[in-house]
C-alpha cells in the first residue's frame, strides 16, 4: 500500500500542495498529467529522495516520512534508467538482491540474459531501462515506483515487457505507482490518478 496524507514540499520554484491519495495493496496505479505537473517529484518524495515539508508518507501501513530510502522496501525505476557506470550489467541487477536465483529468473523473464556481462556504457536507452527495472525488482520490494520506464522501447517490446511485468505483479502482489504519458502503458492500471499543478486532480 502507498498512502500520502496532505503532503507538501518545495523543490526550487515548484511546489506540491497537500497531496493525499491511497493506492491499496497489490494495485497497479497509473499517475498521469501534463509535463512539469509534479509527477516525478511525487515519486521521489515517496521513495525518500525528498523529505516533505509537511504531511506524511506511508508504505505498507507504516509511516516512512523520515525513513532512509533503503529502509522503505521500495523499488524505483527512474525514466532514464540510471545505472552504476562502474559496475557490469550483471552487478547492477544483483545490487541489493538477496537471491542470485531471483536475478537469473528476472533476467530470463525480461529477456536480458545476453546483456549480463556487457558494460552498462554499451547499452542502448531501452536496454538500460529494462536493466533498471530488473535491478529494482531483484530485492523483491513491496512497492514499485515507475517513472516512464518503457519510454525508450519500441511499441512491441514495450507491450511484451508490460505483460511480463503485470504477470510478475500478480505473482508477487507488490503495489505499483506508474508515471506515464502513454495510454498503452496505463492499460495495466486498475486505478488512475491525475496530477496537475502540484496536486492530485482526481482518482478514477
């Protein structure tokens, strides 16, 4: 479960104002809205990269407002798939994983076994996004935050990857908050949240 209660913060000249919403346990929620409406800032706040000026953040029924990111049980996939450049692709995926067998299963399911010994500097944008997704999933998080995670992939690969991700979510039961501008990506969502000017406009 993800819950924000009257969360507000300022980042530069941008503000999120008294945002409140709940994504129930095991639900895949899509967060949509225009560019610069605060979607990525909200994900970073839930992940712990930003501490709110007021309000509270809850994950799995526990308040995590001031908790370090690594203790929140959250997998975060940023839009550009930021990977550790000094590590191999394999070491990136294994980072934080508790089970090597889990890593092997994820790389097989998402079709990146052939990339494992490649330097991350040699990966395409789409390959980086898939590696970042597997890295986020490898520790078996209870919550997964996705920021346009499939934007660098072609339509066929994106659809295949989303189907596999949805199947994995059904198996593991984690909660998803997925920022996207693409309605194809949003089709997997059972809850829609719309953001505008730093506030949740409405759930659907």
